[in-house]
C-alpha cells in the first residue's frame, strides 16, 4: 500500500465534527468564525476573523521516545533552519498552565479546537488533565498526539473524564525489530497494551473521544500493515496512514521528502495561532523547530489580548507578504509542504 502524499483526514474530520456537535462544542458563532477565517484566506485579506479557530499550544517540547526523525542521539531537537549552525539550537521549556488557560479563556466563544501539543510529548505535561478539563468547560474541542508510551490507568482516565475529543497515537512498527528502527526508547509490546487499556477505559468512562492510530509508513514496515489493520479493528480504533520522514539515518533508503516550494498560500496565517512554550506567538507550528524566528509578540498572561495579537500589525504584515509574494517570500515558508491546518503530513 502506498500512503497518500498528503493525508487530508477527511473521515476523521467528519467524525470529530459530529461528536463535537453532539457534545455542544460547536455553536453558530464558532461556525461563523470558521467561515470568516476561511473567507479571509481565500480573499487574502490582511485581517482575518476576530479570533483564530485553532489554538496550537506548545505545552512542553521534551520527549521520551527519541525518534530518529525528530531528535539526535543527545535529545537535541532538529532545527529546520538551514542556518542552524550559526543561529543556535532549539531551546526547551514548559508553558505555564495559567498561560494556556488564559489563552483558551479569551478565545473560548469563537475558537473551535485547542491543539495541546506541537513538538513534544504531551503526556509529560503534568497539568494536561487540568488543561483538557478547562478547555472542555470552556466549550473547546481538545486534541493531542502522543507516542503512547507514557499512558497509564491514571493519566488515561484523567484526560478521558476531562472530555478530550481526539487522541492520535503514533506507530511505525508492530513488532520490536520494526518499531525500533525509528524509535530509540520504547517497547512496542507495552505500547500495544497501553493502547488496549485506553480503548477499554474509553468504553468504561463512556467517553466520546476518537482514538486514531497514526501509522507512519516506510518501505521497511509496509508488510506489517495487515497486522495494524487487524489490531485497530479488534480495539475499535481509527487507522490512518502517512508518509514517514527519512531524516536521522534513513536518508537514501526511504523516499525523500519533497523540497520544491508549493505554489499556494498557507492557510495557517488566517486560521490558526501558534504559541510557543515561552509565550512567543509564531506564524505557524513549524516555528517551534526553526530557531531565531521573530515572533509576532511574546504573550504575557493576564495582559496580552489574543484578538489584538491575531489581527495585530505583525500578523497582518505577514499575511500581506504571503498574499502578494507567496511562500518564497519567507525562508520558513519556502521549504514547507504543509497543506491546510490539520496535521503536517
């Protein structure tokens, strides 16, 4: 099976929409905000809707898995800035939970979803359950992507009972010999037990959460696709496929990632706000792995206004540049293959 070059997650979006509608997390006002953000993108307006409809929060960029495509052997995050050697490495840190709650509270009437991860492992963040509960009580959908290795009865039950809407679990091998080609630190048999446990708890807690296995496809693991299909069917899990990233040791052995500049504007500038762990408001999620990217501003809890930043002078100038000169006008956009505002691949 050849994975799609870009996965648009159509069936997932439909399923999440109806689940959110049933739980009251979708309102006419939120749909109007989505419409205006989308219209602003199509028309290339400098000003978008009053608020983004996606809040992307980098809670903590540390990780326990050590994936080859993400970090080097010492745990340093790969810096996608071509001038990385000159400008320095990616710093690590945690977002204060009060900052995340403040951002969510300000945008709760208009935003649709809070994405509670960007580059790190969200289960390392001790306040994840509290933050999911706060977002749920504020009427926002919540999303995490995890390697699943740190799931246990306590944290799984906590986020399910807090009302999480979507859990995406990365998997790229069904047996240890295949799984550990890309994952330095992880036991796939324990991971599969964790996934079964989360699926059981979802039924026990009567959670509406959608659990999706994100199969990262390489040439070396395609023969195990029938195994993961059977596993997902047995545990009532959604399954999706995406192309793997060959960086970190598989260059020359796997299909290289595309490098040409896309001849299209990026939705992200009009639809989603990225906030780094230190409060830096960035133009997109790629900014968290691009050192020395100038932020729109640095968010200050209790002082900053999400709406003012979202349509502030820096955001409007960036949209104007994208609208008039395209992705080639900015180094971080020139190499980006993102389409839409769902997942990267």
